[in-house]
C-alpha cells in the first residue's frame, strides 16, 4: 500500500476550527506536494490492523489498546466508514454495535464492549438516529447513525484527552503528526492513503484541523490545546441511500 507525504504547515492561521468537522469549508488550504520531516517530538507507534480488503492500515495508538477486542464483523471497517448498511459494526477496538433498518426506522439490536472497554451511559435510541459511546482511560469512541430524507449517515469518532503529541492515524485515510509547545501546536507531517486528499483548515496557534476526502467518503483530524490540555479527535463519515429493509 502506497502513501503520499505532504509537508508541515508553514504557520497557524487565526480562526478556531470546530472539533470533528469533516467538510472542506471556505478558506481551506490544500497541503502542498513536497515532503518534509518532523524534527521534534515523540512519534506514537501505529499498530497495523487488517481491513476487509486485506490491506494494512494504522490505527490510533493513544489511549491504550484493549486487552481483548471484538473480532471484526463481516464487511465492517475497523479504521473507518466505507459503506452504508445495517448489521454489525466494529467501533475501533472499543466494541461492536448491531442495528437494523426496519420500515424506514432504526432499531438497535445489541451493544458489545471489547475487553477493557466500558459502554458510556445509555445508548441514544430514536427512530431516525442512534448513538453509542465506549470509553477506556482517556479515550472515547462514538458511533452514530442518522436517517434523513431517504439518506443514512454513519460516523465513527475517536476522542482522546489528554493526548500527547506525535503521529495519529485518521480512520484509514492517512495520518497527522504534531508537536505541542506551551499553548501552541505545530503541524508536522500529513500522510494520505491511496485515493485520499488532505487539506488544512484555518486554525488558531492552539489548534490544528486537517480534512481528508475520497469521493463521498470523508475523515478529519483535529487537535486543540486548552490550558495545556490537548484533545485529539479523529472522525470518519459516509452518507448514502437507506438500505432496503
């Protein structure tokens, strides 16, 4: 599997980006074609995980790995969202959610945390939306499904706080590295997987936001530093027609 490397951002801009935003908004800056190396800060090792295409992609290491994980469901993507369907879905290494679409409405069937993970609160269950969260130490995984006008949107989001600087995988789309210095964050290398493009969104010196796109698929990385506590959020999202009941 080939990756392309894009350079570090030259300077931070002055607009604070929203956490977890996936779209490419006005003022986005495409990250240029030349490569550069990040000269400072530890790099968080990425653990290869098999996808349903048989390729190897990195999964986020911050927050700690579970002692036991739920085996991937048939057709699901551990790293990101690549299809619109109901059934069983793996949510990172945190657990599994199973739901069905019946007569145009969502029905939550089961929630199974992986070893070392806990379900956070009760699932949000509505006819047109559901949300399930898993937690372990500083990391929270969130799985959401939303129905709207014949379309279904599925997203997976991982949030880590406090988070250290280093390199973070972004839902099978690529990876982003950064370093923290006081209240400032400095963008390092941005890597993209085949078929994906990346752009840097405007941010303040204390925040970083990078969006990834691949056709209808989108992913994002954001890091914010508030009172010297860094929060990292990665997100993958895809929308498409509601599957037939």
